[in-house]
C-alpha cells in the first residue's frame, strides 16, 4: 500500500476547526477533493479518517501547515471581531476566506510584535485611554485630541487627505496601537480591530478607494479600542437608511472639528459621535468618527 493512500489518525475536532476558521462549507470541501459530502461529515464526526494525500490537499485548501493537523486539540485562538457591519440582513454574509485570512495575518503580526518587544526588551507606551457610552462627547473629544497631540491649527495646515491619513496614523501608532493595511473584499468591510492582547491592532482595507474612508475607519476602530471592544467596520448603509451615521454627517453630534471648518477642509477634522442605534442593535454600542 502506498503511504499516501494510508488513512491518517487525525482528531476530528482539528478537521472541523481548520475548515470553519477559513470559512469553508462541507460542500466546498467535498467538491475540492472530489468526494461525497458524507465522507467529509464522517471525518469531522470521527467515523472515518482521511488519507495522507487528502490531508495534504486539506492543508492547502485550509491554508494551514500540515503539522497543524496533528495537534491533539484545536489551539486557543481569539475570536473574530464583533461584526458591526450595517448591512441589510438579506445581504449580510459570513466573512469570506480572504477576510478571514487577513484577520489571521493580523493576529500573527500582533503576536510577532509582542514577542519582538519582549526579546529586544523594548518597552512601549500604550496610551489609548478608555471610554464608556455614558461619557460626555465634548469632554471625550477633547481628551482624544489631547492624547493624540493634534491641535486645530495643525490640522488646518495639513496639505491634503493623504497627509491627514499619514499624520493621524502616526499619532495613533505613537500611542502603542499597531496599524496595518491589508487587502480584503471591500464589500465585506473597511476595517477591523483587535482590542485584546498587549498591543491593540487596527487593520485598514487597502482596497478602500477613498482616503477619507480610511480616515473614517481608522477612528471608527480607534473608538472600538476606547471601548475595549474588537470590531469590524462596514462600507456604508443601504440607500434610504436612517442610521445615525447619515444623520450626523448632516451636522448633528459632537466636536473633533472646529465650527469654522467645513466643506473641503472637513476631511482634516473628523467629528466624534456616539451611535445610539448600535446600542439597541448590539447591546454594546459603537463610537463613530464622522468625516463629512
């Protein structure tokens, strides 16, 4: 018997974990390996075992090293960010493979950054602060501005949107937050964040065509960090939505933007605003930055 045709002892929970963490369905796996769905189901129930050849194919399909399939149990992993995407229920789908892989890469980079800091014995300052939904908006905005060290005069001197994004990103990173840009389907979100672990992470979607959109996403996710809450930012609301995002873009809400700034200058001065609708929807609330 050829070794590739021998059945390999693999924990059924590992097979299920590897499939679910890449967002694959049993049907997709069966189609990829040209086997019946019942075979995949029996693998994951422990009634049957895959061959070495099949396991190698699963390793490629699930984007996991072959050694991962020989673990005794699924490794402990942080959950995916809370899905705050404001999409119609009929069109809101689970994250795709590309988005899940972007999240996996971000987690890996987060872990490497933590390990590197310890290895080099380098300390970093984590100065994100903390907020609650009950906080006064004006007070909170002033606290965030002071923490980031950005004056109104400085904002008004930024040359353009790209310069504004670069500067906001630098100031947030100086506070100990890791910021990455990775490509994932734009229709699935503009950004996501991880509030857990020693170094919080914000990931911006490099497929976002609007620099303004990335500034919005940067502060939207920064707000999640203030709430100690991992999350994912959607791309926008459906036509006709009465979301607070739309209302506040028309002029309601607080201030991270001087009253004298309007029109083309607004991208340099995002406005901070709590989203009361999110509290009813998710029971946790959401802090939003609006770039009109």
